[in-house]
C-alpha cells in the first residue's frame, strides 16, 4: 500500500483573530515573505501590503476615540487587509511545495496535522466460523480511524478455484461481520477492508476460506 504524504495547508485562523493579530501578521509577512528566495513572485508588491497595514493601523487609532462611523471604517480597512492576506496565503500554499520549513519561513502558520487522517492499516481476519445455517461470522482486528468495514465473498468451485468476488456490504462491528444466505456445505473465501482515512480505504485482508454449515 502506498503511503500518501498529508497535504500541508496554510492556516487561515488569523481572519478570526483580533485586530492586533491581523496587523501583526501583516508586519511579519513584510519581513519574512517579501525577499524570501522561496517566494520569488508574490501576487502583489510589498508596498501594497504595507499601505493596507498602515491604513488599518490609522483606522484603529481613530476608532478608539470615534463613534460608529470610525468603527465601520476600521472594519472596512481590516477586511481590505484580510483580502490581501488571504491572497498571500493561497500563494504560499502553492509555492511551498508541501514543505513545512518553506511554509513556515513565509511567516504564515500551518494547519495542525495532529488529527489529520492517514492511510488505514489493513485488517486481519482473526476468526471465521459458522453462525446460523447458511451463515459465516468473521472477526477482524480493530483498525484505528476507520469509519466502517467493507466485506466481500467468493464461492470456491470445483478444483478449489474461487469464483468472482461478490459485495457483502458495510459493517461497523469488527467482532461480528456476517455473511448470510450461503448454501450449507459450500465453501467460500472472504475478505475485509477498512473504509476511511486519507486514501478512502485500506488494502483488502488476506483471504480466508471456510465451509458454511
């Protein structure tokens, strides 16, 4: 199973921050992003960002002692600055090449990957045994971060040759995955895989065969 590198994302949490947070980030980007060899072609010149930041700072000062009109002007200047910051974030997202060090060198933060999904482990069939008549019950190992289990079954024909795989549905309980409607005395091969994770599903388990009773 191939391992997929999680895609790094620039955090946009600054948009929900205080006025000080927004202004401070703009100042950091003026120093860290512009002139950075990792980012040779920002979408606009540093003077554009510097002007927007200065206008926002002036509006903050006026809003401290002004009324509703001054506050509305400050909010307008904040949004204008946020538009520029989002454009720079999108640029860094692409230009960093999924390299964490390069991303952080821009002055932006990355979205935490602590809870990011990752490829799922392949389940292992622990037991397979008859249940009710015409039924097999399968138990598999637990798989972290899976959403459910997908199962399939194939009838083993003459000479021990398995037929085509047939879908057996999705199940949430790893301790009892039923395969129903089987002909007593027939032998079947079963497989299970976990569903979820960054790749959509795990590899199929090794096949295990058993006779239905």
